[in-house]
């Protein structure tokens, strides 16, 4: 069981026998009454977003989730195909079920796949990844204004904002939760 004090972004909880992932949460105290926790949850089974408010200190269940090490093989239409590293069994997962994490996957990459009752539901990837810039416009020479960014397409097809000095072929570190540029490698 988890208490509302344990809530953090990415935590998997179970409410009314349905597994959810916490996308956002905020503690607040209304004018009268006890403190509350407002949450934005993603239903792991359907991918739908839902807002639920809990009383402070309220308990929620821990879902019966299993995670296995798998290798991402390829994309097939809107499905992602993974191979179990121990049994070599292939599993399909809908790209929409990953909450935007599919944009960080490249062929052959290893990750953890979340299973709920034997069905692939979601993927866990590292908090930051190093990816190569596949395409970006050249920065204007002499433009030294701070915090100026430009769009860059990474090797996985994901588009992020990077500083002007980043060029094609550079390897950049990206935060997988916020899709933000963290630095060059």
C-alpha cells in the first residue's frame, strides 16, 4: 500500500482495481478541512488521463505489475515489437500506451517492459539517454543571446529544442521525462 505522502511522478498505483501511473501531483490545503492531493493519472490499461483528488494520508493499492528486461526490435505500424531476453518470445505494445516514451527507442535498445497479467503495458527507460542529432539548422554565427534554442531531430525521429551551437552528428544528453536537452557528450 502507498500513502499520498509516497506519491511522485511515475509511481504506479492501483485505484478501484485499475493500475495507474502518476503523471502530475500537487499537495494543497483548502481554506477549511484537511489537506488534499490533486493528481493527474494515466490509466496504464487504456492510456486515458484522469484527474483524481485524494485526502492527505489516504492509502492506495500497489498494482500487481511485473517487469522484464526486453530488447526493442522494430516498429510495425503503430506497434512496438520487443523480444524477451530470456525466452526470446516476441511481444507487441501499442505506441500510444508508452506515454511518449516510444520516441526515445532505437533498434536493439534494451529496456524494461511492464507487464500486467501477462500483457505488455508500458516501458521503463532510463531518466536520461544519449542520442545523436540527425538533423538541425545551422546556428547563426555571432548570435550569443542566452537561452536561444532551435529544433533538432534526433536519430530516433524525436524533435527537441537544443542550443544554437549543437550541430548535426553531435551526441546530446536528453531528459526522457521532460524531453529537454541536458548537455553535449
